[in-house]
């Protein structure tokens, strides 16, 4: 995985830092591919950091697994906050050493865009923003 240059801001919605620990679990098809701490969230997507422990995680591209990629959001006490949110990848990059929590452990940041939230998921997202951001 190579280090990419920072991209210009493309978000249309205001993003909010998550003030309580929440975990994103990314699933492609039947495989769980990434698990990490949510960094920020907006009404249209979120970003989370995950550890690259095996060194062989493939970068997600914007057209990868369209229609087959889902995200769960779990609170730090294990409570499922949102389930099976259809998402599309926006970026997936290796963080620079100075951006990492542990400088010696390769850490990546994955950004996803929500794809077709149901009315119930929209309400859950509003509640998540209110209580966790």
C-alpha cells in the first residue's frame, strides 16, 4: 500500500468529530474486512481508522463492491447502534506516522459514503449524531 497525497475536501455535509468511542465494522459480501474507531461522521458518510496488522490489506477504490458493501456501527460498550448500512468507499489510505495513534503500527483511514439510508437508518443516524458527535 502506498501513501497518497491529501485530497481536497469534497464533503457537502458538515462533519463532526465523534466524542465517544464508536466502532465501524465494514463488511464486503459475507467477509468482514475492516474494523476500527470512527473518527468523524456527517449525514452523508464517515471516516474510521483501522490497524493494518497483516500488511496485506488491499486499498478500497470508489467503485469497489458497489451494492455489496455494508457497515455496522457499534458503541464502545458493544451496543449495536446501526446495522447493515449500505456504503460506497470514498478513500482508503495509509496514515503518515505523525497521524497515527501508535507511530510504529501501520494505520489506515477509510472513508465511506452512505448509500440509500432507509427512513429508520436516517433516524438512527440523527440519534447517533446527537449523542455521539
